[in-house]
């Protein structure tokens, strides 16, 4: 693992909400802290209502984690573009985030411990 990345089990139950609905709820989420950045919660794919997510064309590359692909959240009233991302085949040092998605938090998406 890159020296400046720490991954641990996120304590408790975590949820993602968007468009008035709960999109994910997990007791098995991971917390990733990179450097002195804010913690990012990664949800196991099996704990996410994937029917509300559409894969987009966007990709990015992180020299420490690898290539990320993005997902938009589709709700009854709107589509929140590129609101989540996943490292499908992360680099060896962060392999535990494979099969997990993280979400951008903002006005339309919340990630919180309940």
C-alpha cells in the first residue's frame, strides 16, 4: 500500500442517500484516508442498489490506486452525473477496495453513519 493511504473497516452502519432514497446501506464499508485528506467511505457493491447507477464514459487514473470508472445516479427526477466511482482492478497495495464504490458528497448525495 502507498505509505500515505490507510484503509480500515468503517465502524458502524453507513448509508448513501440521493433523490430522497437510500441507495446503499452497509455494515461492511471501508474507510480510505489518503494523506491528510478527508476520509472516503467505500461501499461493497452487494450493499448498493446498483439498478439506480449507470456506468458513464468517464475514467480517471490515480498513480496509487489505479484506474477508476464512474457511475451516474438515476433517480425519478434527475440524473446525478459521475456521482460514484470504483477501482475495478486497483493496484496491489489497495486491493481491498476492489468490488467497492465511493460517492461524491454534495447537495444531492449524502454519505453518513447512522
